[in-house]
């Protein structure tokens, strides 16, 4: 039960973060108002890091930022470890 809920939340937030990174990349190209890094980090920390990590390389966005290169993979590993723990516990 808890594993399924955690998987749903992480999946939903990952999809959201993937979409937001795409929107931010498009806005950067078009010179429009951008999505703040704190917003992207918050959603990543809450569970969307896997989607953020995927979008970094799919869209080549934020890949030169040291904070993204370190924190997003760290958040992703934490979320995967949490899912494994909940799955094995369950």
C-alpha cells in the first residue's frame, strides 16, 4: 500500500518536473520569463528528481550547473533507495 503510494507520488512528480524542465528550456530559448531554480529543486526534492535528471539529458538543460549536476542525481538515488526499501519492507 505505502509502496504503491510512494511510487505514484514519485512518478507523478517526475512527470511534472520533466514537463517543467521542458517549459523552462523553451522559455530560455525564446527569452521569456523562466521557471525558478528553487521551484525545480523543490519539486525534485519532493519526489520528481528522476524526471528532472532525465530531462537534463533529453533537453540538454541545466547540465552545466554544478548544483544540478550534484543534487539531482543525489535526490534520484535517495528516491530509488526509498522505493527499494518500501518494496522490500512490504
